């Protein structure tokens, strides 16, 4: 559909005259901001708006006021991260990176629901740039889209248990962005009382973390999490001081003294720190959210473990439940298996029945029970393995279940037991031209990998993906469900056209959506109860 046709359709739907002004100026609490009309003419974009001033390892300060008109056209601001082959990331050493982008449909005389997107990248890489996340598919349904940068890795999640580095700076960045949106979005014709936060991977997990703190109450109304949930191996660090000490060794410092560690991470050049992180196994998720100590001059974000908060439900003062859409793809472990196989060379370990490659931070298995654990893993995933191909298949299933299927099953069980807010679960199984995970892994498996759903919601400018008629149907279906949920709190507000029922139902997203059984329910049960027994953040008797 051409630009003029898109403009005509928008005008017809909303009953307004389409504006072709090349710029729009908006008043914010800090000053005037000038946005520009997108190349396709269907929205205004305000890029690189500062929502906070970073304070190293701590919560950000409010943005400064300014005079004149700020030309909001910088799409290339990224928070510090290490070089990677990930097409949704790029290296950066810019600490002054706390910006957001606002995209507003160009029919401006109505009030729009607001959708705030948090990028993925395992809390280690990524950015909010429209180079990676083009918003036009969502905007066509009459919503405002906001994408947010937040600090990553050591700069976003260093927790030394002291006021200079209390932890979770990246989550506090997101909180600050939501406060900026609450204060200013009405000036962009957004509804500050109808805000949906959505994200993919660690971005979806960050969105869920917003429900585990009372410091975000009133800032959002709904959550969408694509492949992100608590209880994944890379969602929570029960011992952040140990993490900081271990990385320090790669920087030539062997110490557990917090003042020495603070000095090291404060004074070391960003590129040296990121280089050290990049050399670590599971580097992207090296620093993670963690429980904070409380200090007088720092508003905390997470003061208890996700398990404790979710298991207590509304009895816990930090619990902040809202309606949620959450889902996974059919073989989420495919992407991590590629890393496992070609980068970390772990196949020999599996052959030797060594499963220590499973992230040990999220599990505490007593020495006397490790043999039983090894036998159970072998029987479940690696029985009668006669070829490397079969071995890789077992690793894919193990990574999928351990990192996605089991954690989502546990989260949904705890969340629904703790609140009457609905969860709408999905399984994305559609295979088309825009399945990024399959493309990156060169997979021929009849299954969907991590991030395969993402570019049926967004456009990827950096690596344009083709779209045929079936792909377009999935784009329309997903963006309609996501924006219906943002508008009405239900993905199917008119049941006469078909209804997406909440958990325990599971909707398969494909050309013919249907209810299906959960993925590998027996193995999901195994990991759910395994986590109850050995989860590092679960209180032990």
C-alpha cells in the first residue's frame, strides 16, 4: 500500500483530515521538542528525547530543562555494550544514553493508547532505535509507540550492596522513562492512563519486573511479554557480588572487597570492561537484576526475590499485578544451542554427561543430589543418542525447556494463583519470511526460534525482510491482538469475531489460530517442580 493510500485509509477510519506538515512541535515539562514526519507520511517521530541523566550504577536524575526548540532527530544513541554479531545491537561506549523515541500517528486530533517497547538482548546488548524497531505496523491501528533505551550489563545491573552501587540501575531507568511518559505523553495526544509496556526477551522480562515493585504503581496498565519471564536462567542473580568479583578477574583484579570493585568498575574504560564481558560465556546476560539493600538516598526497585513476591501474590506489598499477554515460540532454545554448539563447544561435555553448562546461578543442587540430576537429564533428553544430529536435537530441547517452557509454566501458575488479573498465553508457530531467529541460525527445522515473532510486530530497517501475503496476515493478526489488548485490556474485545480465552488456555498463533496443549507438558511439569526444589531464590528449610 502506497503512502497516499495509507494516509487516506487513516483519514477515513478516524474521520480526520490528514496533515502533511513536515514538522510538529510539542511542549514537554523540559522544553519544546520538534518532531518530523516519517518518510512514509503516516506518523511523526520524536527521536532521542532525554528522559533522565545517568548516575553511574544508580538511579538516574530527572532530565534538565532547556530553552529554544530541541530537534528530536537522533536515532543512533545506544547504551554501552560490547561488539556482537547480533543484528539488533551495535557497539557503544556512550553513557549519556537515557533517551526514548515517541511515534505518533499523523492524525493528531484524538487521544491514543500508549505502547512502550523495551528491547531485548539479555540485559547486555540492544537499543530502542527505529533502525531496529520500525513502529508503523502498530501505529496503523491507532496507538502511540514509545521505545526506550536503558542501561545494560555492569552499568545497568552492578550490585555491590552499597549506596554507590545498589543494583538495578537499568530497571530504574525504565521506571524513570515511565514517569516521564506519565508526565508528558498527553502533549503528544497520548493517554497517560492507558499505557501498555511490552518487550521481547529480557525486554519482556523487564516489563514483568514492573509488576514486582510498588514503585511503579500507576505508571502502566498492561504488560505484553514475548519470550521473557522470571525463572529463566538469565533473569535474576541471587549473588551479584560474586558476579562482580568474577568479572574483575578478567580485568586483572582479584578481590571481593566492594570498595575495590567499585573503584575498578568506576575507573576502568568502558571499552575495556565491555571487552572483558564479551569474553565471558553467556556474556550478554552476565549482570542481571538482583535484590537490593535499601538506602536513604536511593529509591529501590526490587526488594525481594521474584519467587517470594509472586508466591505471596497480593499479600506482598511489592506485587503490582495487571493483565498480561505472555508467550513463547516452539523451539526457543535453537538460538542458544547455536551458541552452545559453535561458540562454547559444549557437545563433548554432554557426551561426558557433564551438565555444568546449565547456568548455575539460578539453581542450587546439593552435591549429594547431583548424580540424580545428571541421570534425570540424560534419561529425559539424551537417551539412545547415536549421532551428533540427535545430540544437537537433545540440546535444543533441553535449552528450550530449561530456559523457556518450564519458567513460563511456573510463572503463569504463580501469577494466576496470586491475582485475579488475566494472563493470555500464546505459542507462536508460524514459519514465514520474517522469522529472524530461523534466518540467523539457518534452521530448516519445522519450528520457530527465539525472536521469530518479533518482526511480525515491527519493521527491521537495518536488515529488511520480505513479506508475502501470508506474512502480511500474521502481521495484521499480531498487531491487531497487541493493540486491542493495549486499547481494551483484551486481545479480542468482540467475542463474536472469535475469542482469545485466558490461561489455562494456550492460543497457537499461525495462519489458522487455534487452542493447543502447552508445549511438552510433562517436561514443563518436571522443570517447574525442579525449580520449586532447587531454585536459587526459593527459601530453603
